[in-house]
């Protein structure tokens, strides 16, 4: 996707009710005797669409350059499952990276430092990444949340989103169909809002259009605040939270920038090592198709600074 390289190998990290759930592993070209840390990426898609191929262009390039193993995770998708199932899959993937991945890499004559892990997520994937931070995995040394959703209780999630018009008949096959663990990305992130939405991405459009966030993700109504607050990343921060970077575009049309700003404030209030950047003139998905060779643009979008934060905490 987006001209990114193919993974070195694909592995099944768990199977649920006969459904295999894969992840993609990218091994860097050996450049030293040092065992590389792991960068785990959790894709966007409102937990409804996209898959592990939906990687920002800079990420494979940076991991190759800096000798990191990159793991991009698939997980079961709503509405067939709920938010807690998605989070459970991601946590199981992290456990797999610690217990199984070293053996698979050793079989290839390589090594990995599974005691040093960075978790990076985008949009809904950033929400999952933040909740991984709340789990306090001892090997997770740093978390990055790109334009994160952090909750669905904000008033903005009760309003129709800026998406192409979609009817229930357009998406019924995705709502009533079987559970899937990833779907081919079908949204053009180079244009916002995307002019054409196809495949399972149409279900995302319908979700946003009808403001069905709480029903699809959690199976509850918007007024069931106590249940929804259990998953509010802003309310789960403690002083033990791992170092965390939050980047959010200041003109985000899909997830209001207040999500990122309030998350950053919660981290700061708890005394967590953190960085927060409101990226000027940036919309949702602002990082996905940035040219990894365009250093000025990466710097302007705070990608370079974010990556330094990651590297410092993995060293």
C-alpha cells in the first residue's frame, strides 16, 4: 500500500472461532550485532476497515534505517465484534511478539530485543495504542498516538461526519457478513475527504454519517456514560504510564483535535514523560502519504521530532 515494501513474512498470532488473525513482520537489513527493538503499528479505520498494509510511508523506511523490527497488526473488526475484542487481539499480538517472534526470527539467523517495544497507532488504532499504554506492559517503552480517538462521549461523535453519502443497502453485506480480521484499504488518503469510498470503507462512512459510534463499537447507547467511560483513555492515565507522544492536526475534520489535546493534558497532569504537537494546517491521516525523503515536510509535520522521541525511549 502507498508503495511500501512487502513484509519479510506474515504470521498467524492467534485463531478465534476458526478465524486466523495475521500480522506482518518487516526485518531490517542487518547493520550491526545489536538485537533490534520492535515497533508495533496499529492501523486506522474506525475499527471497521483497513488492514496491516495501511502503513504510513515513512515507517518502513525509518525502521529499516534505524534497525528496528516492524510489526503491523491485524485485529477483528466491528460491528461483528466490539471494542474490547479488538483490544484483546492487539494485546495478544504484543504477547506473541515477546514469546513467539524471537523464535521465528532466530530461525532466520537473526535476533530481536523483545524487551524493547514501541507501539504506534493512528486514529482508532491510536486509541488502542493508548489503552495498551494503560495495561503497563513492562516491555512497552514508548507509545505514539497519531490523531487519536480517545473516547466516544464527546458531542462531536453524536454529529454526522464529513463523509460521502452512504445508504444502509450500500453496507449491509459488511454489517451482516462474517467476522473479518482486516480488510484491504480502499480509501485514498492523498485526498481529504476521500472522493470515493468503496468496499468495507463504505461501512465506516455509514457509521460516521449515522453517528453510530457507541452502538457499533461498544453495543450500548450514547447515554450509557458509565460503560463508555471505562474505555476513555483520558481517564485511565496514571503516573506509571509509559512515555507517550501525541500528534494531532489542528484542522482535523474526522476526530476533533480536542481528543489529542485533552489526552496530552491528562498525561502532563499525571507527570508522564510526553510530547504533544498540534500540527498546523493538518487534517486527519496527514502523515500517511508524506514522502519519507522530504525532510522539510516531515519536520514541519513533527514526524521527525516524534521519531526522535521514539528512538530515545528505545535506546
